[in-house]
């Protein structure tokens, strides 16, 4: 377990390219959100799901403290309980501001020095990759994988000290995760390093479209 870090699963997107809510799509008998949650529970003592609006039927307790949109959230019944890992939900701090708002909300809620952010549409993410990325955290504010020459900000570690830069980005009207990274001290991890624990880089496959989902099912 990485004790000084909270896992943050981003599940507040519009899923426009998919045409339906990606988090609840079923792959191999489990929703995409459940796949990612199960992987994160193997690595972190606490898992948080960041949402734009509360999700009915999500098997977690729901927490909405300190959100700036003044949402009041009631706890829902938990039908499955994990004895060792706490799982909760937080609401985005800023409405309609994309994944940066979800990341900001989760980081603001976390009571750990670090957060590992991962998208709910990455069902093949492995604990081995997460543990490997964690080894690069010394002396930086973020650890971000590089795949095909592009940073992967939704499979990355963020220090609590990055919170103010995220708020400044949103206040300036910049909702871009990659733009936000330019304001941080970032350690980018190359594909070569990542292939040491995930040779095919399957952890970074995200299911954006119906075609992606059908390919994953096969």
C-alpha cells in the first residue's frame, strides 16, 4: 500500500464521444468504474471517486465537503464494503470545467500529501504501473507518464502543493490539464521506463468511443 497517497478516479465527464456514460459500461462482468476501483484498492488505503453530480447506484459512500458549488450530499447505502480500503465520492468544485475540476476537487478533499489521478475509462490499469510511477515522486509536484510523445495527466501522481496552480488555471479560464502541467514541477516518465512493468502499455488504454469499447471486449 502507498500510505501517503489517495487514489482519485475521475468519473465526471460527459462521455460525448462514447454516447453514453462510460463509467457504467460493463466489461467482463464489471463496470469500467469497478475495474479501476478494484485496481486502485490494491495499491491505496483510500479511494475517492470525483463526480460532477452524485451518481445513483454507486457502491460507495458520498462526501461533498468544501465544494464551491454548494451541493449538499446525503450518504447512500453501501451494498459492498471493502474492509481495508475506504471509498468515497466528491463533487467537482467548479461546474462544467472538465477533468481539471474533478482533479481539483479530489485533491482538495484528500488528507494525504499525494493523489494518484486516473480516469474511469482505463480498465486495464495495473497496480504494478502505479507502484512504478510512485518511485519517481521525490522532489517534484507531479509524476506523469509520456505515451506516444504525449503526457497522460489522468494516470498521474499529484502533490498537494499543486493545488494552488490548478485553482489558478481555472480562475484564469484555462481548463486544460496539459496547460496546468506547465505550471508544475513535473517528472515525465518515458515509455521505456513504463514498459519495464507493462510491456504493452495496456494500462494507458482509454475507452473513448464505442469502437474502443468493442475492441476492448474482444
